[in-house]
């Protein structure tokens, strides 16, 4: 008998393949949507920064949250690819010397190392704008109201009050040592905002009621916090080869994290509590939410 964990892994792998193919098509020289030209060197840098493996966890959440409500799967795939463009843009920019100054991403040279800093900046800029182009395009077969809601929600999740603002707070945290509330806010913005958006999209695409939207939004917030908490644990405990990027950087920079504040044992207990809350939020959907629940467990126990 296939266990829930096995079903999750199968779904994650299948969605990963679908997202990879979708991104490969969208990031091809032929996939122009009104552009005069796609400069070959810039496109190569974008493809280096995007088509480099990864679990594609955020787009996976888009697809699974849409399946939960029997929404439009083809439209969800395009929205999932758009979200991954935003995520990859953020990674390209985060890796720059002015930010986190990383040489490796998913075990490969970062974009500014493989190309140069200016190209890396432009690659990130291009991916950011492409994401909204994908959702606004008529080929994302949703009514105008749904597309507008998705564009607005993604803009807020990615911008000043979301991921970009969280990155600014993260850089400040190296100098100001925020308290626990400050760390929670930072992480909810930098990491949690896009994960929360990913979970909300299913309710928007399927045009569900407010209760469903609120449940999935809270579920996204819960696993977003769990994701960052697990990430901080990995930064403390994992090795560079396993993680595919440098480890121990938060400690080296004196950056405040909940793990540093409370310890690994507290973090593991907190992760257990977050998984329990995730299960309570999904309980009304029964077995139909089984893969999403396993996703929460995966986040809390991942090793890379």
C-alpha cells in the first residue's frame, strides 16, 4: 500500500517535472510575448539561475492547493511558474556580494559567479517582471478578476511589505539584533510571504469562499514559519555538500535567529507544534488534503 509520505514524494516529483518543463518553455528564445528580442547572454544567465534543479516547493504548493478545490490545473501551472520566477529572482539577487555574497546555489556557481554582477542584476529584474507578464497573459485561462487578484497578491507578497522588505530587515538584523517578535516578522516577510501566497492561490483560482481562503492563508503562514525554522536548523547542523550552499553563515555574521535564541531542542518542539496546527487547519478537507499535510511534515523534517 502506498503511504501518505510516498504519495507526497510522488506528487512532489511529478510537479517538479511539470514545473521544469513549463519554465524551460517560458524561458526559451521562442517564447516571446511581445518582446522585440531576448538577448542571448541575458537569457543564458536567467536559465542558469532558474533551470538548476531544486524541489520547486513553492510552485508545488500552488498546484496542490488548486487541486484541493478542483481548480483550473493548466492555469495553476502557469501561476506556479510565475511564482518560481519570483523565487529564483530573489535567489539570484540574494547571492550577490551586496547581499549574502554566496558563490554556490544548489551546488552550482551562483549567477554572478557564472556570468557577472551586472548580468545577475538584470537576470533578476527580468524574472520579476516576467512573472506578472505570465499571470496577466490571456493564456493563463482565468477570468480577469482572478488574474487581477493573483497579480495584486503576488506583488504584495514579493514587495516592500513582503519578501523584499523582509530581506531589508534581514540585512539590518546583522547590525541591530532584533528581538523575538522582530525575528518572527522578518521571517514571515522574507520567507513566509511567498509560501503563504502559494497556498492562497488555489482558493483564488477556484474562487472559493472566504473561509477556505483564510484556512489556506493561515496554513501557508504556518508552513512558512516552519520552513524558515528548519532552514535555520540546517544552517546550524548540516554540511555544505548536503545543503548545496555555504552553512554556518548566520552564526558567523551574528545574525539573530529563533534557533540561536532558544536552541535546537526548542526549535524541534516548535516544528512539531506547527505541524500539528497545519493538520488542524486541513482537517475539514479530510483525505483530499493528505498531500498538503505531508508537505507540512516534509518542511519540518527536511535535511536539505
